[in-house]
């Protein structure tokens, strides 16, 4: 009879900060339980926070077998791209002084043919509308097409405005 090998939960070996981060892959499939994806992501994000400056930490990625977003059993959709928060407001002649609205910017994922996109509140998209973005610095982009619509959001593609 073979014996199972029990691995320790914590290794006391220290790592230098110049080593590469460990790569953690969470494999997903349609109808996955959302906690089976978000749980490991949160654990490794917390671990990376504890290790900051002392060790290389972790790089976490979500893997899927297709080029489509994954819809979890609860209806939550996993959209490709690394999100970053920003503020947006419409610009132009026919726009009153609009207030800033929260939005998310998602980076392009070439492997999935997913362009860089913005997740905006419903109603902000108009074809060829120019909007102002504010993150680290201000910039302007032209909205080109709706990639996806939800109950209260629109994910849109854009192009920079010179």
C-alpha cells in the first residue's frame, strides 16, 4: 500500500526579493462556483501582501478553455482583462458640465481577441462619443462599439483621441 506524502502548509525557507514570483493558475469552466475562483485569488492576494518586500510573491491567473467570458453558476460573468479604476465624463458641444462617473478600464487580452475596453454605467455609450478619462493622468478616448451589455453596465471598445 502506498503512503500519502503530507506537505507542510508553511515553509520556513526565505526567498530573496529578486527571484521570480510563483505562478498560480486557477482553471475555470462554464458553470463554475464563483467561490472556487475568487477564494484562491483572495488567498494569494493576501499572501502576496504579507510577503511584500521580503519575497517574490505570487502571480495569479485565471485559465479557461475558450475565447469567451466564463459565466459562473450564480450568473456572475468573468470578463477578460486586468481591471483598474478610473473616472469618466462625456465631453463635446451637446454636453452640459457632466460630473465624473466611476468606471473600470480592462486591458487587452490578445490571446482571447479581447480589445482594451471600458466598463461604463448604462447610458454613457453613444457611437463615436468622446469621453474624458481620469486615472493617473487625464486623457480622451472615442467610444467605438459596445462589446457587451448588462443590466446596469456597458463594456465598450475605444480608441485614443489625439
